[in-house]
C-alpha cells in the first residue's frame, strides 16, 4: 500500500464558502462568502450571488453585506439597513477586496 505523496506548497482545491438564503419573495438564492470582518463589535459578511461555472460569473455582481446577530434561537443574518454603518463597512470591505476584485 503506497502512501499519497504531497508536494510541498501544492495548493488545495478551492472550496467556496456557500450559503443558501431566502429572498423577500421566498426564492432560495445561493451566495458565496468572499470576506468577513468585525467592526465595532459586530461580525459582517461580504457575499455575492454564487455562480457554479466561471463562465456564468456576472461582471456586475452586487456585493451584499450582511451582519451576523444572535438571539435566543442562535445566530442569524440580516441586511445592514443603517446607511452610515453600511458606508463604513462597505469602505472596509472595498479596501480589503480591491486587490482581488475590480470594485466600482
């Protein structure tokens, strides 16, 4: 029985961090988490709609920022509705993601 040989520095296959959420119309939409950060004691996720095939990636994909909250039932996700907070967090994500993505 031969042991598997691993090449030092070989990258593992990329596995996206996916979540399926229900939109306001009751439709299920799958999103990919592309970044996360903590700001002023709140955890935020930056997500985009997931495209399984690279050819299906939308150049105009919208970045959605969600806050992670917790209640008696556990963790939940919520859209950031406060304009000032959304602007602050958006700028932080923009700074962090500008090397990987073209952000307008």
